[in-house]
């Protein structure tokens, strides 16, 4: 799933479909993504 997000990063940001995801190394069995205002031109990875 992360590879898909990275591949479609610009489209996701432009459409505000996904702006943020949790560090997959901290949550290896699931992936949390959300659409919050970050003001960035790239996906924001957060560490839980």
C-alpha cells in the first residue's frame, strides 16, 4: 500500500485524498492514512 501512495503522491495531495500516513515501521500490520491540512507538497509521515 505504501508503494501505491508514494507512486500517486502528487495526485493524492492535489485531490486532498491523502496527505498523511503513519510510519509503517512503527505499525507493520496496518497502515493509517488521513487527509489533514499540512501545507506540504508531499505526503507527511508521522511517527506514533
